[in-house]
């Protein structure tokens, strides 16, 4: 049926929008639900053998790089996740939906799919490199961003704009001309994806991919990632006018990272196309645009100033939002390369305790970031760096006729350039540090009197001053918290050990009396063991406590969870009307941890969940194994870790207020009101962290709360 596609300020237009297969629509609807059993998803897919084959072929391709062959959809869904499976299912069906479409004029369908697949794979690679958005969402957004052109092609009696000839037109002219054929393809594509019940963010990738770069800078990361992938992918119908360095700045990645992603995309493209049964053809190389008439004197300089001021504004906005020194220095390095074409630089920050300059970051032929860290004492003599520090003015080796110091010789030799240019950073009379540039004489003559460079240096100093002040304040607060936590822990240990000792003495007396009467007293032994466990747990609160290596061994968390559920479901949880549901991994992976410590973590999380549900509810506990390559981040120091065990506790409680979530694992923090010390989650966090694991929480007021534990699995 006709589906309207509208854009603010334009009238509605209608075209015939094709529907996805009913099975795929059901799959999308199922995956969009909050809690989806994996077997239900696998069951839907397996109803279509062709779709099943394509997904398994893609899962086993280099796109995922799994260490073993996957034979069933159950395995694929468990390993790569629901988002990835939904992405593959939609991708495999798109070609079927538009299978009857025929290319017209310059719109060769094989080159169209070449560009769309390239954009999808590159978007996924960029998302992984930047970690700004979900890679599976980026892949789908890249594949579907140009779907509006196929909608136009199906319904138009003649070739739509951009498919008539090879002449280049501007995005604005293209979208205006397309109104005659049913509307701009950007709006039609967005309308199509929304009609398929896909996420709004995916529709936005189609809606905004021809917008100017200054508008994209305000978009969400998924739109930005697909925009850059579209601009950098071969076969784009309208070449992107943006300079590659501007796209690099938008994504906050290096040129080498982008080039690496592009090379990996080329290597992966044909295998992915074959897996999805899509025919592709490499597009012809675009002709270079004709040269424009020479600019008048002064126009090039004016253009350069406008461009530099625009880029400087974007760099300063990024500096304002950065909150830590490494991020600020990384942005500053990008700014030096992008704005001033300087590729060799050193950042030195003043260390008030050591009384000297400590190198924080460097870039150059023999100086990758963070390499060859140097410390220069303020009493190191009369050299370029100390003169710039004490005078507060830029210093250089080019205008100084005298001999250079040994330190300056070393830095020049290390930089591989002709000389050095030192820019001091002072804020409110405080010396923050130095930016030292390695320059050729020609480059020095261009930047020595640059007001733009002076402004950039000043703002870097302000950003660093703010970050250092914030970090100092946070350290002071954290020290006070730790001190208070230590005092409280010592008090608790002392006060609790006294009644525990009394209880153990009475148990001994009862044991003697029962033996005299010939009564079986196994229960007393259980109580005695639990008292010992309580004492051991309490002792862990001591600031200087270290776990005994004798208690650390390979344990099965699934077994401990099953035992605890059997112990609590007919007593504590039943009294609070809490229904518990176990969904444990069929495998029985082991982790290296102290058994009692892990039991304490599980009990704490189960008790917290039960207390959060005042009127009863459901507590779901799930476990699954995750391959380290899919997980993407290493938790522990072992490089040969075969995988991770993920355990999730999900309750029906009211959620955790936003203001408490940032400090949820801090000592003395609690959302339970009076009568609770707020130590439980802090202890749990430290236990999991000590065994190379991670404990995290995701919650919103009025929604389910999820606590997730991730622990490295022991190789069998």
C-alpha cells in the first residue's frame, strides 16, 4: 500500500513501499521485545532454510572470525547475540525484497550493492574502532542508508535523478529534483525503514546521510559513523565534498585507523556479498572535477582562515567536554595535526611534587604516543624548556644564534626535524606545562606568529587546568571516603567477632552435652562452619586483608547458584513472595576464585534484589559463556583466556535513581534507607575485581535492574 514520506516544510508524497517477508517482520518484532528467549528467535529463523543457510555462512565468515565452525542457529544466537542475528537476517532478506528491481542509466544495481555493502562493513569497522555505537547497528545502518533510491527506482517510469548520466550534482539539487519522482530518496528511505518497524536511529541514517557536515556534528554517533562510512566508501553516487581529515576529526580517530578499516573492508567485502547471495561490481573510478577559475588575490588566504577558524571552533568544543588529561592531550594532538599540519610534538606537564616537567604524550618518527617518557627537572639548567617555563613566552631554537643545550640537541635529534618551538601554558598565574613542536624552518616561519596557535595553546592550558583541579578534588574526596571506610571496617570486625566467639563457645558446650546423650549433632557442625564463613567474610573488610591462596581454586558458579537457590527459595525468598528463575549455561565452566567469596557475592545480589521488590516479584538469574574475541575487551591479565562467564541478576524492582548509579559501588552508598551500612555492593565489587572480573549495573527508575558479573573462564 502507499506509504507517505514527509519532511518538515514539504508536502506529503506517496510511493509504493515493499514489505519484508512476514517471517522477518515477526523476527524483528520478537527481537524488539525487552526479554527474548534465544530459542524463540532461533525457532523463527529455522522456519526458512534459505535464511538459515545465509546466516550460518555469514557467522562462519571472516566478519566474525570465530575460532570454530557454527552449525546451528542456537549456537549462532548464543555466541554473537540477538542484534547481530537480526542484522544478518534483515541483510539477507533485503536483496530478496528488491530482487525484481532493474537498474536504469547510471544506477547499476551491482555497483549500488557494492557501495551499500562497503558502507555497511566500513561502518561496522569504524564503530568497533571508536566504540561510539553498536557495530551491528552500524552495519545495518550502512547497508540500508540508500534504500530510498531503490524505492524510487521501482516506482519511477524513467530513471530518477542521479541515475540519468554521470554528471555530478549537489546533494541539495539532487533532493530537489527527486520531488518529481515521489520525494527525496533520503525521506523515502527513512519512511521505508520505519515502516519495517526498525529503530528510529536506523531510519535517521537514511534521512541524514546527505546533510552538511556541520549538521552531522550535532547528530548521534550512529548517524555520524554511517555518514563517514558512506563518504569514504567507493561508488557513492554523489561524491562527498568533505575533506577526509574533517571526517577523521568527526570520528575522533587517526588517519591510520581509518585506512586500516578501509583495507579490512576491501578484504571482507566479497566474502560477505557471497554469504548474502548479493551480486556486486566494483564501480568505475570517478573523473576528477574540472578546475575552477583561478581565485583572486587574498581569496585563498580568506578561505584558509575561515576553514581554520571553523576547525578550531570544533576542536575547542571537544576540549570543553573532555574531563581528563589523556583525552585532552589526545584531542590537542589531533588539533595540531589537523589545524597546523604539525606531526611531531611533545606535551610536558609540570609535576609540583617532583618539581619538574613530566612528558605525557609524544608523536613523531621515533615517538609514538606514550613512548620514551621523559622527566626534566626545573633545575636542569639554562635550556629552551625552562626558559619558556619561567618567562611565560614562546621560545625556539631557530631565532637563537647561540649554541643549543644537550637537552635541545637530543630533542631535535629525536624529533627528526630542524628545530624546536616551545609554547608555555599558564593559567591564572599557575604554570601548567609546555607544548614542544618539532618543526622544519619553513613550518616554523608559518606558525611562529600564528594567533590561532596561541589561542589553541591557551585553551589547552585551560582545559588541562580544569581537569587537574577536578582530579585533585576527587582524589581528596576519595581519600576521605577510604579513610572513613577503613575506620568503619575495623569497628565492624571488632564488634562482630565478639558475639561470634561467644556463639562458637556455646556450640562447643552443646556438642559435649549432645554427645553425652547420644544425640546426632550434624546440624551443629553446619552452624559452626557458617560461623567460620561469616568470620572470614567479615575479615575481608579489613583494609590490609589479602585472600589466602590456599582457598582459591577452580569452582563452578552454576553449581553454587543452584545450591543457593535450593537453600533460599523455600525460606527467605518464599517469605518475601519472590519467584526465582534460573537460566544457566548448559556447559559447566569453571572460574578461579575463592568459593566462599563468590557465594557471598551471589547472596548479596540475591538479597538486594529481594529487598528491592517490596511486594514480591521475579528474580531471573542467567549465565552464558562469551568468547573473548566477541567480547572485545580483556578483563584479566591472561592472554590465553578461552572465554568469559557472564552471570546476570534481573529483578522486577522499581529501579535505582540516576543520582546513585555513578557511586553505586562506593563504600557507604545505599538506596535502602536507614538500617543499611551500604557496604554490600562495595565488597562484591572488590571481590570480583580481585579475581580479574567485572561487576556492573544497568538500571533506570521504573524499569528492571540488571547486575552483571563477568569472570575469566579457566582453560579445560
